[in-house]
């Protein structure tokens, strides 16, 4: 017969494993705020047409010597267009998960 001490240890181990899984998101899937075109509310979605992106990059005179960082890049069209011009480019999207 197992002692109470063994059951306490097992309970603590399982509790720790469950808490770790919850914290790392392995059990509870985080809710993502995915903005959509035409959405109402505090999230602003700006989807520029490709010709506007090309115009912005031309005005900025983006060259292969440049490193572009696009904050809140959405679908990444500015980053992709800059990369096609030879520039190094990186996008940063911050999507709240809780």
C-alpha cells in the first residue's frame, strides 16, 4: 500500500506539470487578436495598395545598402517590396495573446 507521502509527491508533480503546460500555452490555446480589413474598433488596419508601397520606397530611396524595419507590417508587403529592391528587411508584429 502506498503511503500518503507518495500520493502528495505525485500530486505535486502533476500539479507542476499542469501549471507549466498552462503557462506555456500547451493546454490553453491563446486568443489572438487578428485584425481584418474593414473591422470596427480600436485596431486599425491599413492595407496600402502595392503602387503606394512602391512610391513610399522610391521616396525613401531604398537601396541594397539599407536595412528596413517595418513595425506592424501586417501582410508584409512593404518588407517584401524592400527585399525585392535588394534591401535587408525585417517585420515586427506585436499580436496580443491574452
